[in-house]
C-alpha cells in the first residue's frame, strides 16, 4: 500500500513539474512574439507582455537550478497577479483579454499550489477586477479608439495562447484525475483481495485454535481420568488430595471446552463458564444441601491471559466453601460478582466472592490459601478478606491481562 501511494504521489509531482516547465517555455516564446507585434500598436501596450517574457525566463532559470516546481509556481503566480493587476490599473485599454489571463493564473495556482494558495489568489484577482470595473472601466471605454487589423491579429494571438494554456492545464488535470481514479480502483481491488486472504487466514486460524482447545481439553480429561484411577487405589485421606487436583485440572479443561464451543474465540463467556464450573464441583462433592448461587458478570471483555488464573482462583474459593463452610448451614449461599474497576475500567476489574458459611477455624488448607495468593499475584492484584458470623467475603482488585 505504501508503494501504491508513492507511485500516485510521484505521478502527480511529475505532472505538475511538466505543466510548469512546458508553460514557461510556451509563454516565453509566444509572448515574445506578441511583444514584437504590440511594439507598433497604439491600442495595446507591449509592457505587460515584456514583463511576462521576463517572468518566464526567470522561472526557467530557477526551475532548472532548483528543480522545485512549487517555488517557481509561487513566483509565477505572484508575478502574474502583479502584471494583470498593473494592466487593469495603469493601462488605458478595453481589457478584453486581461480577465482571461486572470482566470488562467487562478487555474494554474489551484492546480500547482492547491487551494491554500488558489483561494487567496482568486480573491485578490477579483478585488482588483471589481475595482477596475467600478472606478476605471468607463473612462477607458470612452478613451479607446477604433480597432485596426493589427489589433485583431493581437487578439487572435493572445486568445490562442490563452486557449492553449487553459486546454493544457485542463488536460493535465484530467490526466491526473483519471490516474487517481484508476489507482483508486486498483487499490480497492488489492485491498479487497488482501481482505479476502486475511479473512481466509483468520478462518483457518480459528479452526486451528478450536482444534487446539479441543485437544487440550481431551488431554486434560485423560489426566483427570488417570488421577481418578490413582485415587481409587488410595485411602480416603490421600484420595481427597487427588480429588482436589482433579478439580483444579477440570477447571482448566472447562475453559478449553467453552473456547472450543464458543461462536467467537475472541470473546469468552465468563458467566456461562462459572455456571459450568459450579455444576462440575457440585457433582464432585456429596453435599446434603446444595448452595444457592448468585453470579453476576459485568466485565464484557476478559483477556486471554487472565482467564486461566481467574478460573483457578474462583475454583479454589468454591472448593473451600463447599468443603469447609456449610456443615452447619441450613441455607447455604454463594455469591460471585465481577465488575469493572471504576478508576481503571479498561484494564482492571473487581472480583467479590462471598458465602454465608460458618467456618471452622483452621479448616482451610494452607495449600489452598497459597493458590489464592499466587493467582492473585499472577493477575497483578491485591485482595482483602473479611470473616464474621455471617460468612466470608473476599474482595479482589485484579488486572485484566491481554
């Protein structure tokens, strides 16, 4: 795309340079001829033509030295304005041709220097024209004598020059416009082809990622199956540790299952995941009274690096509550809430986890506490813990890592 833009700019620069150079040569030659014709003409002064020839020679010298068409364009635009305005204000003539030279200069300025130069040149040209029409034109008309054959020759020469200049400017304008249109069509086609290729690559990548999630989920299920087989050969005390490990691996397996089933891999349905995690844990533990769950998720975009540590963190909190909190609770309740951090909405969120369990002091294993601490640190977060007769409440301030 950068190469295409460069080609387009180079073409425009080439066209503008060619316009300035060719017009300078053209005007230098033909205006010199008009100057010679007007030397003996009582109705037309040769002075403006003489100045125009001088301007063209200066412009040719500058452009051959500097190769800077914009500098030469600015010089010629200003000098042409001065020549045209001088003709309006100081030459007693009908000025049939002078307004057309004014139009040529305005077109030239707009094409070469753009509207920032073109608009001011247009305004000052017309201000001088209006001044001439209001204060000078009538007096010039009264003073003009009848035209001769030589006058007609001068008119034809200058109209021919003006006509060629206008035609040449418009021709280059049309060329650059057509080139721009063709470039735009080609660029749009290339962009369309690139978008199709990217779309195809994205589809292939998504299929591959889904397959990866599916295989990881299957591998994790194999691991949990092996752990269950091992746990069956252990006594109840040691088998419980295996069950906790199985639950942690299952928490990660459910993530990959949800990613595999998701309609969009870029958006992870955290609320649906939490409900699946709760169902999985309830199946693993025989609890006389199943807790009532309240799950509220307001975080719309959970980043990929935060999903696994967040899952392990919530899994550990749920394990602690299910195993240790509700032995003496007739109406067990667990609440999980995730909301955006009001101060850092884009990259941090608040996790509030609470239950109404009656905890037995020292019942939570130190390893579970270490996991909670480790997962919180992994998400660059901090947490506070409140325990009382009404239950336990964790408040986490965590980073949404991308």
